[in-house]
C-alpha cells in the first residue's frame, strides 16, 4: 500500500499547485479522505497485531515520534521562509499576522499551541477573527483574514484530524465490527443532517471531524475484512488484478466518476473492498514500503516547497506542478536517508522500553 500512499501524496501536491498537462487528478478532498481510509486500516492493523490492549502508551509515543520531529523541522523552515518573504515585501503568513490587528491573549495561545502541536489546526476552519478575538462561525471565509492563514503549515490541518483519530483509535478498532459500522452510520448521518440544514460545503463536509470519522471507520471495516481473508491463498493474478484496479481507480477517478456523493460512495466501497487483498499483495515489497515511507515527508513539506516554487523568480522548467513535485520527491528522499530512518530506529528503541 506504500505506492498508493505515495500516489495520493503526489496527487494532493498537484491539486495544490497545477496539473501535469491537461490530466485531471482525483480531487484533493477525495485524495485526503482516501488517506483517512488507509489510516483507519493501518491503525487497526498495528493496534490489533503489534500492540496489546494494555500497550496504548507505546502506540501513542510511536505515532508522536512519527509525526512531530519532521513537522517541527519543517515548521522552523516555514517560519524562516515567512520572515524572508515578509522582509522582501510579499504577502505571506507573517504579513497575515501584521494585518490581523492586536490579537487577544486567548487568540495567541490558540495560534501558538496549534502551530506547535498541530492539534487544533482543523478547528481554524470553524473560527472567525474579530477585534483580535477568535469566535466560532459557520462560514470561515467571512473572516478577514481567514484564521487558517495564521497557521504556518496550514496544510497540516489534515494531520490534526488524523491525530484526533489516533487518540480514540485504541478504544474503537479492537472492538467488534458493529462498533465501527455504527460510528460510520452516525458520522454519515451528521453529514446528511448538516447538508439539509444548509451546511453543504467546507468545512462541514471536509474539515469537521464528526463528518470525517466515517472514512477512518471505513478503513477499520476494511481491516476486519482483511483479518478474515489474510490466511487464504490467493492466485497471484487475482491479487495483482485487485491491486492494479485500485491504482487505476485512483489515477483515473475524474474520468470514471462525476463529482457527486453517489459516485463518491461507490468509490469508497471499492476502496474498502480492494485494500485487504492489495495489502496482502504488497506487504513483502521493500520498494512499496520505501514509497510509503517517503509519502509523509512529501505531504508535510509541501507547504514550504510550494511557497518557494510559486515565487515568480523561481525557474519552473516542467511547469509549476511537476517542478514542485520533483523537488518534493527529492526532498523526501533526502529526509528519509538522512533523518527519517534514524527517527524510526529511535522510535523502535523508545517503544521497546515502554
């Protein structure tokens, strides 16, 4: 499944920059929600098969060491880049702070903590800013400036959603399948109720955790299917067909489905069904594992690299999107070689001692 995560990370980058030629990628929200499904599958896998029911501390520490070190390094560079952009007189995060007026102590506490610890970045889409104070709003776009623009790595709001799931995952994914099915139905129902109440668009259909937990639960259900079929012997042609069908659906989504909830449901049902055998097919591949390892560095560093490559003076020989993507992949390979693998070793040492 490493290649799948790698493709999804690349697709999100292209959605935030520009497409390659006239090729239409899967929409960024569907790509992110596909990540959530895969995350639900993997967290179910590790919590049921690696960590015992009394070993939640090891799980939490492992997740923190996976997410935060690279995020913090990237945050330092984003702040430095923000200062450079501000000194050169261009708009950026620092400029947004300067035009926000005098911020209250509560606003500063929220911004500092959410920027450092990620948790809360998703809440910025539920907030407005008035006279220096943050307040809940049904339409974050009406705030001037938008609160999410005060996040140095605003793209990391999706990681905040992931972190919320990690906090509750040990108490859900080990339960019988009726629990994740029930939570999926509740989450979907909340989304429908919000839709018919006039809350049809962002953040309610994308950044609001209660309407997103259904995708994680879809991944948990996918794991439950995997746990039933994992010991069966599958014909290599059968497993490879399912795997390549999943890749095909991700790459050509925009040509196969219209942008409707009905087609999204069909796509995610395919995802739930295809993940188990696809995981079996790729679980022993070192190349697939490596591609999965560099997917997070690609995703989390994109705000910095996009900020640099979108500058008019920056050369873009392959266009904005492809040039940025190439640089991000090279950056991710560098980080994996000189940083991530050592963090992984340290992670294993720490969790083994707990």
